[in-house]
């Protein structure tokens, strides 16, 4: 009989963590512990713990009983106003998890770290594309780099290994998350349609025709488990993407057609400010179409939309390393969006 693994998913309610738990629950040989500040509702396979990882004492108390953990999947994130301010809390949370679990869990095999293209400096402006895992670093501060360096140092001489997953913008339907692009587009389109407006691309003009890759949350979950259980992947980083590229100038008309809307030329709109007063309209839409009563803040990630739609430069990586090493799953990025929109409709989030 195959011995069961025990996954500790840190950041269990986020876009990445929640999808990872959904995938792990379909696998026979995993037991799951979901870790977040809010906790969660236990299922047959997943136990949730509410932990404040910024509180070292609380972390020690809550995590000391997790003696059966074999894999840590770290996808927690603490948002802050500046890149510099992100470093201290995000590093502290990782340290608080690893320092306790490593001490109490003798069967610990692997620690998986979720990163992103900030490792390549993508958030500062144009960067080398396609970005590769062995590209040179950039001037700090960057919390993704600090976290990886901590794991590299902590792992020396230990039996466990680590991996770092680097997705592009992640596609998911998770609500209440500050980084959900599919939800941004769906809610923006829904409100525009209700107001009788055409669907305009709201980003910078230069962003409309640039190349970009994406990462489906389900595909990322599979890749994360693959890297954590494949001995050849230990102590390495992997770009994980859908396997194709998009341009908004090709995809945007198809999104408009999906929502049965007219198109109009792009117009740079600061979504974080221009959509901030639309809560009343959203409530009217929910009543009119008998949607589930999700608060406007749960479906609003406008700042993230502004961030993504401001990329007036190519934004993509080389994901062939993972494919050369055996991870061959892929998904059509256009279809990913339509699948996510369908799911949002099915869940009565949008009409």
C-alpha cells in the first residue's frame, strides 16, 4: 500500500492555494491541511487551520502539532504599498512556517515555493523575454528572491528538498482575491453591458498589441504537485505557463463576443478609481439577474487589472524546462478565459 503524503497548503484561500487543494483532493494518496488567517470549512480530506503567520508565537502554537506533514506548498502573500515593504512580512511568514514544521515533522520531504515574474524584474518594466529560470537577477528589494535564498540556505545538509514555481498571471474564479484577472474582466464587462456601453480595452494603448502568456490555476496545481514529487526537480525553479501566447488585440474582440457586446477602440481607464463607485450598480445587477450576493469588494481586483493592463511591453517566459523534464500538460489561454467565465456564470457570480 502506498504511504499517504500530508500536504500543508499555506495560503489556502487564495487563487493558487484553493485550486491546489481542489486538485489534491482528487488524488488518493494525499491528506491536506489548509492554512490561512481566515481558516476554512473542513472537508473529508482537508482540515483547515486559522493561523496568523506574522505572529511568531501564534505560529509556533498552531503549527507544533503538524508532525505528519510531508510537503509544504507555500502560496501565502501579504500585500504592502511598496516593493520594499513586501520583503519583511513575506519572508517572516515563510520562516515562521518552515522553522516550526521542519522541527516537528520528521518525514518532511519537500517545500514548494510559489513565485512569479517579479524574479525577472517584470514589475519594473521591460525585461528580457522569454525569461528563463537561469537569467541573472536584479537589484533588490524582491521578496521572491529573499524567500528562495532562505530555502536554499535552510536546505543545506537536510533530507528535504525545495522547488520554486514561477507562473505568469494566474487564471481562476476564486473570489475575494486581489489578483484575479478573469474576475476583473468579467465584472468590468458585466457593468459596461448593463450601462449600455461597448467593451473597451481599459489598458495603456501600448499594451494592446504586446505578447503575453498566462497560467491556468488548475494547470499550475498539477505542475506544483509534479515538481514536488519528482526527484529530478529538487532544488530547482520552473516557469509554468499554459504553453501559448496571447495579444489583447486578438483576444479582446473574442471576449466582447462572449459577452455579446459591441467593441470600441481602447481607452486608457484607471480602473481602481473609475470603478470604485460602481458598488450600487453591482448590487442592482445582482438583484436584476438573481445572482448570489457577493459583496462588491469580493469581486473587485481593479488595482491588479490596472497593473496587468499597463504592461506596454512583452511579458512572457520560456517554460520548456518543465516540459523537457516531463510536465506536458497545457491549456489554450483563450479557452481558459471562456471556461472561467462559464464557471462564474454557473456559480451565479455574473449573469
